[in-house]
C-alpha cells in the first residue's frame, strides 16, 4: 500500500473516532440535564408540601413544643411585683417560634384576667404553646403571692451587709466561705426554748396558718431567713434557711433535705448539702448548722462539711447510736457525697 493510501485510511479512522466522541458527549449532557430536571421537580414538590423542616421522611412536623418552668412547677412573687407570666417559662420547638397563650385561675379555680399582686394567695397559670404546624402542648404553673417584706432581694441585701461585716468575701475558697457561714449561723440562731417560741416565727409569717406546713418548706426559706436575721431564735429550719441564704449569695451550689416522715425520731429536721468543688469536679458534703443536742462519733457536735460516714455516726443526747435522726430518701439525681474527710 502506498504512503498516500495509508494517510487516507488514517484520516477516515480519525473521523470515525471524532463522531463517536461527539455522540458520547451528547448522551452525557442529556443524562445530566435529565438528572437536574428530576431534582428540581422533587424540590418543588417538597417546598409545596411545607419545606424541609419536618420530623420524619414525609416532611410533616408532628413534634410538640416543649415548655419548661421553674423547679417544682412553682413560682414565688411578692406583693407589688410586676408579673410577667411569659418570663416564668421557656418554650422550645424544632420548627422555630411558637405562639404562647396564657390562662389564669384563682384559688377557687375561677378564670380571671390577671393575678392581683397586692393580694396574698395561690394562683394557677396554664400555658399553651402552638407551633406553625399546629402542634400544641400545655404546662401548668402554680404562682404564689407572698408578703413583699420577705422578698429575696431584701434578703440578699441583708446577707451582703452581714457578709461584709464578717469579712466573708467572694474571692475566698468555697470551703472557707462555708466554714465561716457555719460559724455565724450556728452562733446567731438561738434554739427556741419551747415550741411556742418557734411557732411565733411562723405565726408572724403566716397569720392564717396554725402551724408550719411541710409542703411549702422549699419555698418558705427566704421569709424564714429574713425572720431569723431579725428574731434570732428559731429551729432547724431557721438554721437551714439562713445558711441557704448565704450559699445563694456566694453562688455555692446547694440542696435542702427534710428528714423522712416515717423516721422513728419525732418532729421534722432540715439540713443542707453543699458543693465546695466545681460543676466539673464536684465535692459535695452534708452541712447542718443546727445547735445539736447530741454529737457525732468523733465526739464533736460540729455538722459542717460532713461525709456520709460522719452523718450516719450521730449519737443522740440519750446515747442512742441506732437512731434515725438523719434518715431521708435520696431522690433521683441526688449528688454523690465525698468520702474525703476534711480537717
């Protein structure tokens, strides 16, 4: 075959390959265009059905909003306060903002327009949260109006002045703060000579009540602490409340404990647990500033920063070691008490 014939054959082969590549490119472009078109149609359908914010594969939002309120579903306000109902709760919803409606009821469960902050009493506030998809959830809050004389703001002012007088500062270690708080409260509050002395405190606070109510002890500590500042005499609840006031002021994490009602020891007893560590590395200890009649196995009546072992070693004034003076039921989430003895 001549050189010219070879060149003509090579040219024809190249032309065939060029046409083949062209067809491949055309087919590829057509496939990509079809894919884009299908995706666009799918997006349009999804948007028409409500967007991409749903909780399941169908795109429908069926999850109800979540309403959270204060601990124990109870809010304390004081006479003269401006009441902002919606500030008492938080609403969360995956879909965004919700409409929050409020219904208010008096102590007789009658619907009212608003709480009268000048009138002592207990009220019920019902919240209803509705999201954009129409999902609803409800939450019921108890609001208690108390005497403005016993407000937390007034209490913190009293604590601040006394702490300054005692030389307790915010740059001290938490352990040092707690020990100084214990020393003050333990010596300041004087145990009532009899029940009539203690009842005078509660009568002044709750003139309509015949005796102290166990059911409201978690809310009444503010008023009790203020009264303890002024009157000084009281009982274990007074020691507990005044101590808690200082813990709150110095931002020391704390919890209250009430002795179990089925304890074989008569009456009620209150004490605290405090965290002298951090949230990341907690160091929880029992704390009881009460003027105790008995003592612990170490021969001391000092109840400041106690381990579980020391708490359970309490010996009553009549020598009983098998008592239930500190009997209580640990609730879910109760902190782990440190077993490290402190000097």
